[in-house]
């Protein structure tokens, strides 16, 4: 018969002589006709796929784009999202350093921001790790690839996405808590936030891994999933997005009520409004697209998914760092103060060194030193004693 075969796009399972194998198109193609077929010939060679990929898997007939052009397209897209994640990681690490370095920023609000930053950093690292493990070697036979390393890379990727959505939910919950409770003990809630933000994704991933092992332990766990396995990940994410959307509506209602009643005036209200602007922008920005695609098959709207989830999604970490750190007036003021302090210290150091050097090279200094030497010189002392004896 014919051995299992990887043709660069699809894994064809082993077949006996004369058997016709029927498989769906790869999920990275927009599908019109959903199945491809190959025949195990008498010479024990695979026949060419029929219908061809260009027809079965949704290529435009009037287009000259073939598999090589498609590969070039995805390669260019890879460069875009790699640059996006690199920019996000750089800005997020910088924001973490700023919040950690200044004691003024050590508060519950910024601790939550820092955990959100870490979740985005993990997401970028997970994408780089997954690419390195699964797609670094173009000659790799994906039919035979089912290692612990590649499964761990995919599981880590799924965990980072879960953590992202849960920490965005924590941001929304914290904002509503501040608006509803005037006097709230921040320390009382911070550990619950941390436990939920990291504990819930860990529990979901544990359930997903166990289900994968016992029900669908195929490939590198990056293939199409059945309904139960798929919704173990998709269900909690969709739930967080829906809860955040409810918080989004409720926070707007509370803010409008407070502004009308003039109850929360002053700097405290201004602080809430600044936090609300950032969080209310993030909730629809990072959640709406997931609701749009959640109830459709993975192959539906694939090009739009790529642009939103990888192209634009790779810059989400940069947007988060910009909103919560770099555009924050308090952070800008503190950084300016620190910069002025460093400049003043540099000026004082330079002035001190320059002044010391000037005193050492001054002619007046030379005269003073000669006078001191003349006073303490033994010859000078003996001559003074001799003059005194002669006078006597």
C-alpha cells in the first residue's frame, strides 16, 4: 500500500492498494468544495489530488496565485505579526520596569496593569515558541510530528490567550468595583484578582489537556478540534468577553449618572475617568471580534481572522502599554522629574570635578603651596633661629 505522506499542505494517511482517501481541505484555505481525494495506485504511489487544490480549496480561478504564491503571502504575514509582537514585548517590558522602579506607582491598580502586561508578554513568547517548534523546519513531516515539545508549545499558546482574556476581565471588574464602592480595601481584593487571573486559565488548561489526551490525542494538538474539546477553550473566553461587555454597559451608565449628579467631583473623579477611558476602550477593542467569529467554523472568514487576530492582535500589547503607562499623565510627570534629577546630578558632578581641577591648576594655588612649603622648610626654620641668636 501507500505510506503516510505529507505533501507540504496536507497529511495523507496510509492506504491500501486501490483505496481512495478523502480528506477535507487544509483549514488555512477558504473552502468552496470541502474535500480532496487521492488514489493509492497499482505502483503504490499516490495519485495527484483531485480536484486540485486550486479548485477544491477556494483559489480564485482568475487568479494566478498558486501554492508558492500562497506560501509567500503567509511568509510576509509572518514578518508583520513578528514585528508587531516584538514591538509589544519591548513596550510592555519597558512599562513593567517603569511601574516597578517608582514606589509611587506601587498600588493595586498598577499591580493589575502589570499582570495584564505579563499576560501579553506570555502571549508573544508563546507565538514565537509555537512558530519555532512547529514551523522552523520546512522539511518537517507533519504527519509524523506528535512530540511532547510541540504539544506543550500549543498548550502554552492556548494558556496565554486564556490569561489575556481573564486579566482583561479583571481590569473591568476592578473598574466597576472602584465606581460602586467608594471606600474599598484594595489589599482585600488584590489576591482574589491574582488567584482568578492566573488560577482560572490554569484550571481550564488542565481540563483541556486531559480531554485532548483521552479523546483527541492527535498530531500536535493544533488540528481541527471536535465540539467538546473546542468549547473547553472557546467557552470560558466567550464568557469573559460577554461579562466584560455587560460591565462595559454598566460602567458607562454609572459614569453618566455620577457626572449628572456631580457626586464624584474633584481629582478622585478625574482619576476614575482616566482609568475608565483606558479600560472602556480595551473591552470592545479586544473582545468584539471574538464574539463575531465564535459561532462560526474555524475556516470561515480565515483571511479576516488572520488580519484581526495575528496582524492587529500582535500590536495589542503595544496599545495596552501606551494606554496604561506611556500616555498616563502621572507617569509622564514622574519620568520628567526623574530626568531633571539625573540632569541636575550630572551637572553637579561635572561642576565639582571642573572646580577641583581648576583649583589644582590655578596660579594662586601654586603661590599658596610655595608659601606653605617655605614656612615648614627646615632650612627656613634654622635660618630664623640663627638670626635670633646673632641678635642676642
